């Protein structure tokens, strides 16, 4: 498992984890520091990779946290130094110390976000190691200023999956975020086609009615927002919410089917956010979105084969 990255690996990390709040926080905190901080010439991608190498080690050794954490700063420093020598990357000792401290501070923040007291009580051990080797303020300040509000929820979901990001660092082709997988361009294109096909029925009429499910303008706006989400892993803001004549339950379940089938490249949480952000009828029903996402309404199948437009 490499601690230092090739240019190809950095690009692959950026693509695979572009929606990951830990990566985004580390990138925002340390990208400028890569060139502006005289003692840091490590990329955010390298700090991110080493953060999860260390954090996953902690998760796998919960029964021996004290021993694992007692040696973490020294072992990380030595492995970075040795690999730098092997790859002919020249670093001063202070640069290695700063990079190691940035990595450990990122790990500390993941530990704090875990809500696991047994883990949290060891954070002072790592902070003490950072303070012995670096100026904690220069490490801490940029990180705290840029921490994303989804940082904690991501860590909690990550712990619950029991899957480890570091195990995907074998080669750039295997990089994957278990919580928020980003598909290849070909996979995303296929997902957009599949989702649009599933949602085609929303251009038609309600069963046994002359009432359109939604206007063609709103349908097109919805498809644009869906494609933007699949392409960018970001929910597009809708100032003017879209209207449909489906019930809340039918609309909600439609997008559950999207998530379970064609739209797996987008996380469940983002599909929930999409519903809450996009549709007018969800504004007073946001509490139900997550709790009843997978509830199938009665007679749902008659809605997905409505009459076509005349």
C-alpha cells in the first residue's frame, strides 16, 4: 500500500472521492498549504490516503487502541520517509514532520466524529504527538476553517459499513468510496439513460384521469437536475420547486426504485436530499422522506403505466 502517490493516482483519488466530505475538507484545508507552507510539499490526496490508512488501522484494532495510537506518529513519519527515499522524492525533515502532523490531525478529527468514547479518549495522545513535532495551530486552523457539515454523518455511516477505504488503495483502478461510490463516465452515462427511462411515465397522465402527472417544462427541469446529480454528485438547488400530481408516497417510492436500480452510483442520502430540494410537495413532508423511502404504496404499478399524452 503506497503512502506517496503518482500523478495518475492523485487524479484517480480526486475523481473517486470528489464527493467525500473528508477528502473535500482535507483538500480545502491543505491545497494552498501544499505550496504556501514552507514545510509542506505533500498533496491533499496524499494526506487523505494516509489519513484512511491510519484511521482504518484504528478501526481494525479497537481492542488495542492504546498500543496502536502510541506508535502512530513515529510509524507514519518513518514510512513516509522510507517511501520518499525509494521514490526519489527529496523532503527535509521538517516537511516530513508537517505532513505527518497533518495526517494525524485528520485522523484525530475522524476519531472525534465517531461518537465512540473509547476512541475519543485517545485523541489527546495523538494531539500530544503532533504538538511535540509541529506547530499545532498551523495544522489545526485550516482544517477547522474548512470542515464540511457532513463530516460527522459520513464517518458514522463509514463505521457502520464495515468496509475500509484503505483496502481500495491497491491501484488507481480500484479506488472506491464505500459510502458514496462514483462511477466511471461510462457508468454515469448508462445511469442517466436508465433513470430517465424509469421516470418517463411522469410525462404521462394519472391513471383514469385527464390530469398530467407534471408539465413538460417541469419534467425537463427534473431530468436536468437528475443528470446534474448523477454527473456531479451534487444536488442542484431549485429556487422554484417542481410540481407533480403524484402523491407524496408515490413520488417518494419512485425515487427509491431509482436509487435501488439505475441510480446506485448516487448515495441514498443524496437521493433523499434531491427529493427534499426539488419537489414542492416534499417541503411539508421532509421528515417522511427517509423514514418511509422504501414503503411501497398500494396500487403503485398502475401509476408507472399511465395513459400517454393525446
